[in-house]
């Protein structure tokens, strides 16, 4: 007998860790939307009632208590009438915490399905808070919290907990949660062989450049091999940390995509629906004879929790109106679009949830700070689009958020007239000049601020530097030991000079950079006050009635150090890279330059402004010493950004030490093989190189390397020695600068070789930087290579 069509709903939800009321309202809204669309099954993301990123708050019993309060709220009223809901939350069972799915239908709790395989690599630490349920463990009785029984005295006191599937009148539904899809022996394989029609996956998966294709391929493969419907829901947005959860809810059937949500949407609740006919699943499976043989021979059986409920509508006319969804092609953003839309969404979430007045950025006119500024500009363009949405709820939400952030008076009907109008209210930039700053970078900072509409300032920091040097000159030395008295300097101290030794020069460069950080925070606190006070000057020029109780708020300071410079340690500790957040800290330099060119083509040309192109093609310079253009970043580092990209990828993604790094890079650089470029994709923690898309060098042409600062003479010794020294330099500088990673500004995670010390790249910060055993092994390998070469 043919199965009727069923309509399913899956969601992106912008949840926030510990925002129990807000999370509950977004879950409720998703259920309301699903019911209004005629859906009888609703899937939400992982841990949606608490927010995925609660981290050590999962140790607190309060977190679980509040999650169950939300469950009670969902069961009250008619919200769950006529719909089966799959909800994510943490649960304590027998004093063990589990990451779970909870099934609710018609005001009844049906079953708890705990996660078996926990994510515990990269940014994930699930085993720190949860335990995985054994796949060999039978279902048990879960005793419901008293809060549920008090609210619903007639409810059964227990429900099953374990690896169960839900059996409705017309479908069998099985669950896997996030990481379980990525495992080699994923649950959907045996569930499919046991006749499960619909696989669901409520996920908490974060954005990483070029990662979406991995998820798409896994779901396509799962339903191609096993047949069936695969529903995927995901968290969306910044939930209080470095990660951006990138949505992209999907529905697949028999290897073909039926629905796909946005990856970088800015709305809190986004639904995608699909109409499927489960007869298509059964026909697909029966026609696949090898699958049928395996299913007939399989001994794995999943306990069924039977529910007196059908996913298909009871009304015959409504069933007739349901038309199966037409398959579509999966959409994957270009990497430059990922850079544009991911961090800009993260910035919007962070700003509106922080309670701050806007953003402040020290804008140098270089590629890094210009990329950061452009991301704020793109954020403003996207917010502006939502303020003009045809959906009145969306339009009102974004206007209300803007009015709250900008501290509009209560009842204000202010609405932006353009993206630049928003940017002028939210974003302040400042060019902090010293005598080493160039006219060209100053021009670029002004032009870029004009392009996006930021409120721009300029300030000269030379007086600050002079004051610090003057204080040095007045320093008094107090001997603490009689024998040291005669050796103690007296009177004025000698003034350090840029033309002096390396210590003098470096100290003076660093104090410039640190002065900019101090000035950045000073301006971030005072600029909202200064702008608000201008309004009083119009009616009170002498400020006789100066408002002293006013709290105008302050700005979040943005950092703009990229991932490659962090790896090398090429920045001053506590300089203007020290900020509140950094949207580009996980993005490599080569991608940032490509992003600026992309932004020039898509935005700059539209506005008749070429500044983004000018920034992208300019030679990177810190402008801390010398004449304009004299100081070059790659010369200072003794490494090119391309070399840093390759070294970072091999070190982190390939988990290589110095010797393995040398062996891999000598082979690949010698033969012109790209290590990690835009054609390389990261799949389950490994680099997969695509030989059809290697375009960086002709086959066999070796990579020309930047000269070493520590041993420039090695350039003449041979290519093996040159690569060896490059690897040694990298590990040396990474080691002596590793302490800087402990203070690295929280950054948007985008690249899988990020050196983020907080959670992603866990290593010591005091190293034996000579690496005697490791570097000796490299030298031995160089000698072996040279002895094997023809003479």
C-alpha cells in the first residue's frame, strides 16, 4: 500500500548559551512556524534549550533544572498538539550527564535518546561535560523530574532512555546527533538496515572555511547508500564564544537534496520544509539488492517506541494538497563569500548581545585592519537589507535592535536611509599616525571609511611616545646593594634611538604599537560621550547644564591580526592587536587579500571607489620605522605569508613536529606541490590535496623561499639546507613567541591551523626553543638527502 506524503520541518536557531528564556521563545516560535506550515514533525539543533556553548556550566545542576523548566513550558498549552517534536537538551540520568534528544508529542514526553559518540577534537570538548551512551546498553527507565510531574500529574512517571527509534503509524524515525554522522560506523547505517525511514540530526556544528562540502557529502552518501530521508538542523550564530554556528539546515532523500537553509542567515529562526513520500524510500531500498541482502542478514535491532500518531495529515483534502518536493542542487558559498558573511554575522550577534554602543577600530590602511573594517561595513549592509524586508516581523526586529544599540529615545521611529547611515551610527575608525606613517596609508584609511560610511578620526601619537621617552630619561636608579652603588648610573638616562642597537629600535617600535592600544580603548570609551554631548552643544553652547549622570555606553574595540602573523608571533604583545574581539584572527593573509579584491568587485566598483583594490595590492608594512614603504612585513619576518600558511597547516592539521614538517615541505616545495591553498579542502581532520586543481606552480618547479633572518648565508648552501632553515626558523619563532598566544584576542574561528591557545591549539607557552634533538634530526636528514643526490 502506498504511503501518503508527509511534510517535515527542520530549523536553524540562533541560540545563546544560558539564555533560557530567549532560547525557549525561539524553540516555541519554530514549533509555531512548523505547525503553521502544515508540518507534523519538527527538528531543532543540538542542546537548543540551553545553548550548545555552556561549557563548564554543564557541571552545574542549575543548567539541567532550567532546561527541564523549558520542557514544561513547551508541554503547556496546545503548542505540541498535532506535531512530533525532536528537541535537544542535556539530561542527568543516574548521576551521569548526557547530551540528549527528547521526543514530545501532544503534551506527552515519549523517549530520551542520548548521544553515543561525542565530539572531542578541534574546538569540541564534549567528553569534558558528558558521557557517551554505549550502543550495546539496553534502554532503561528515565524517571522524570518532579517539575514535570507537578505540572502534569497524569503523565507517566518514567519514559525510556537509550538508543531507541520512534514508530509512528506511518514512519520509523531514528536519530543521530552531530558527531555521529561523521563516525566511520555511523548509526544511520544499521538503523537504515533495520527499516528506519527518517534519520534526524540535531547538530551544533561551527563554521570553518571550506567545510560545508564535508557535511553535504556525508548526507548525500548516507542516503545514497542506505536510502531514506535525512533531516539536519543546526545552531546558528554566535552563542557567546569564538565559534560561529553556520546553520544550513537540510533535508535529503535517497541521495538528493530537497531543502537547504542559509549558512549565514541573520534571522533568529529559519525554517526549511520538505514534502516526502516514504514509498519512494522503500522502492529505492528494495531495488538496491545488495542492501536488501545486508538488511535481511543484519542482527542489529533497534527498540521501537510506538506512538499513536501519524506524520501524514488526517484530513484527506490536506493530504492531496501535499506535493512531493523537487530535488535541487546543493549550494556552497565561494570562500570569499564565507569570509564576508560568516564574520559579519558573528559581529552582529556579538554587538547586539553585548549591550555595547558599537565598534571602534584603529584603521591603519593596511590589509588586515581594512578587512576588519570591510566586515563591519558588510554587516551594516546586511542589517540594512533586513530593515527593508517585506516581512514585517523581520523588519521590526532589526529596527528595534538598531534603535536599542544606538540608544534612540523610547518611542523613536528612526530608520536608516542607507547602509552607510547604519555604519555612521555603529562604527568609529581612527588613523593613529606617527612620524613613520605614510601619506598613502592615511589616504586609504580615509577613503575606506568613506566607502562604508564609518565615522572616521585621525590622531597623532608622537607626543605620547615623546612623553614615555621623557619619563625614561627621568628614571631614578636606586642601588639595593653597597657594591652596586658605584656602578649605578646617575642623572639623566641615555635616550634610546631608532638608529641605536636592535634592542633600542625594537623597544621604540613596540611602544608605538602599545600606545595605539591605549589610545584605542580611551577613544572607545569617550567617543559615544563626545558624540552625544554634541547634541547638547546646539542648545547649550557653554555646557552650563552639562549632563553628568548620562551613561552613553562605550564601544567594543576590534583587533585585526591575522592567523599567519599570530603563528609567527609577528605582532607586539598588548598592541592594537589586543582588543575585545577579532573577526579576522582565524583567517590567513592570502585569503584576506583575495577577500579585499572580491569586495572591490562586488562593493567598491558599485560605489565608484577603488580603495579596496589599492589596499589589496599594496605591500604589507607595519610602518613603525623608516620612510614610507621601507619596512616590509615579509622581510621583517624572514618568511612569506604563503610559507607561513604552509608551515602552519603541516604543523597543526598534519600534526607534524619539526622533522616531519621538514620532510613533507622539502618534498612538496621541491616539486611545486601546493600544501594548502584555496583548492584544498579539510575533511575529517586531514588535508586532501586535489591534483586536478594544483595551479600555484608548474609541475616540478620548486618554490622560491624568502631569505632567513637568522642565517641569511644558508641561501647559498643548497635547497635542502634552505628548507631546513625555514622550518627551524618557524619553530624557533613560534616557540619564543608562544607566550603571546595566551593573550591573543578572542577571534572568529575560521581556519583549521589557528594557533588559538584558549581551546583549539593546546600547547605549552614556555618552550626549549633550541629544539636540539629535533633540529639535529633535520640536519641528519639534510645530509642523507645531499649524499643521495648525483654528484
